C-alpha cells in the first residue's frame, strides 16, 4: 500500500515537470495555454506535498499500531 502511495507522489511530480516544460514551450506563443499549464504545475506540487504528508501520517500510524 505504501509503495503505491509513493508511486502516486512521483506521478504528481512528473505531471508538474511536464506542465512546466509546456509552460516554457508555449509562453511566447499562447499565453492562455501557458497559464493553464502553470496552474497544473501548482496543482502537481500541491498534490505531491499533500500526498506525501498523508503517507507520512499513515506510516506513523502503522508504526504506532505495531508498537502498541
């Protein structure tokens, strides 16, 4: 389970990186598309942070249950 959560974290970082390259490519061509891609960069970073935080809490909860 924890392994899958880590994979999802990495996928969010990949989405952010791909969106960042799209921002770079389309900044001078189509500003509206660049802004949408920039929103996906922000979403990807936020979701990575959120999922990582959730995973760490889950791992701590599992560790505490094993010790109890």
